């Protein structure tokens, strides 16, 4: 069996052609980053038009988040918000990611409606789509963080670890590939309605996110994170909580 390519240049050309045609899903982040958006758009939504193809082609070499948002904008401008449901059913994880950004750009949606629409994408089987789901809607979620936390607190009881993780990941004070949420950097206790139900979550996927959430918070409120972890560990003697707290305290412990 061949090794998993670590560089885009090492991806088999036939495999890359299938990715660009939207016929297979990316299996690694390297493959996600290697997709040619213009070629994929021509295959997935050929009727969007030459101007759109030229616009997305002009962004080759730009950051992937910027290209994802532009692809969604071009398709939305041509077909309207309703096209998101079509893209959501596509074989390609990148195309489903474009659907996420269409949901994020839909100004007609309330916060509650936006979360309802993004929910199936947040629960997508593909790791990349799940990441795009929270990244795409985070700007809107951060505008009313109190309501967001109230709504996402209910997601922490979902049987799907993907949705439980979304509640944590979408509200991280700092996060990855996204803007910070200043109010949560100052007052991380605002998010306890999300964090507390997940403090002994059996899924490592969720544990990693909660640990990273608290590691974010520790950069601004280290004593609060120390005290919270001490409280959790005194009430929950289990491997899940121990693992979360170890991850949460890793930056503090190195300082």
C-alpha cells in the first residue's frame, strides 16, 4: 500500500483528477487543499458561467477559506440561496463545504434558523465538511454569543458526537482559521452551559475540542481554567475528564 501523500505534489494525478471532477471525497487535509476550485466548479455547477469560473480561477494560490467563501458567493449570486440544498447533496466534500458558506452568507436567516440549516452539514460524515460548517457560520454566531450559547447548549445532549463537538468548536474563544470572540476571551464562564455537559464526554473527538476550548481560554484567563479543571476532576474521576483537563492545561503547564 502506498504511503499517504504529505505534499500536494505527491498526490497521484489520477486521484487528483477524480477530486477535481467531484467524483470522490478528499481523504486527508492535503487532498482538501489540492482541489482545483475552477475545475471542480465547472464539473459541479457548469451553468454558473464563465465569469464565475474566471473569478474563482483568479484566486489560485489564495487561502482556502477565502476561496471557499468566494465559490459560495458566486454560486449564490447566480442561483440564489436555494442552491445550497442542491450542493449539500453533492458527492464532493468541497462542494458540500460551499453549501456551508452559502448558509453563512444567507442574510435572511435568523440565528436559530441558521443553526437549523447548518445542522445536517455539522453532522456530515466527512471531517472537512464538519469543519467548514462551524467556520462558515461563526461570524454570525459571534455577533450574538449569548443567544448562540443558549441555542447550542441543547446540542450538547445530541447522540451525535459530531453535533456535540460543533457546540464546543464553534464557540472557541480563539479557534483555528477564524476570528477571535472577544467576549469569550474576557468572560469564558459565559459558555459554561456548553462546557459543563461535555466535561466527561465519552468521545475523544469531543474531548479534544473541549480541551482546546479551555486551552484557548487559558491564554487570557489561566486561573479560571485551573479552577474549573480542579473542580471537574474533583467531581469526575474518569479518564475522559482527565484527558480534557490535561489538554486544557497544556499551555499553562509549559509556562
